[in-house]
C-alpha cells in the first residue's frame, strides 16, 4: 500500500482530495463554485494496479454534468488507465484530469447557459426603455405613416425592424 501513503502525503492539506476508504478516493477537479468543476472517484479492486481501478463520476457533485460528458471523461481516463496498467496510477489520473479539465469539460453546456443568461440580464435594463421610446415616437400620424411605409403589403412589419436598439 505504498501508493496509499504516497497519495496521503502528496494531497495532504489539499481540500480537493478525499480519502473515502483506504482503497477509494475522490478528487475535485476545479474550484468549488466553478461550473466546470467535477469530481472523480477512483476505487482500487483487489488486483489493482494489475487491473484497472474503478473510476466513477456518480458523485452527487456531478449531477449537473450531462451523462455524455461524464462518459467521455471516463473514456479518456480509461485510456490513461490502460497506458499505466501495472503501475500506481491514481495520482496520474487525478493530475491528468486537472491538466485537461478545460478539454474534458469543453462541451459541458452549464457554462454556455450561465454566460447567456448573464448577457441577457445585462441587456435587460435597455430593452424596456427602448420599447417605451418607440411607442412614444410612433404616436404622431406622420410617424405612423412612415412606419406603415416600412411594412410589407400585409401590414406586417418585416421581421427584425425593431431589433436594432436591442442589438446595440
């Protein structure tokens, strides 16, 4: 169990590391609060390291990560496992995941969702005001006529006629 001692000394004081049991370990890749952080659990079967460790991403911590992403991370980790069979590799696996975090999580949708909603919330203050302005401006008859000229024959405004303000 030299590997166990090594892991304990390497990750001593590392808050990302958790020893669940002498043969089972968790490591959090990424800061807490990072939407792309994830947690890997590595467990050693009796025949480890001659056989592969069991790598799991079933931790509740990962519940926002899509199963496809989890699977692709596990697949990539298994490639590392196969390259390191017969050697103590838990540290190697954790470090591989840390070094490749961005790549492993690049398709994780969490991030895009948050950034999109942020930009929407930044934009919202302008939207109502520009709409109000438009209403005021279009009150006079001449302006209404001008507006009618913009429309197509059916009297419908072309799609996007009022988008300019929002985009700016």
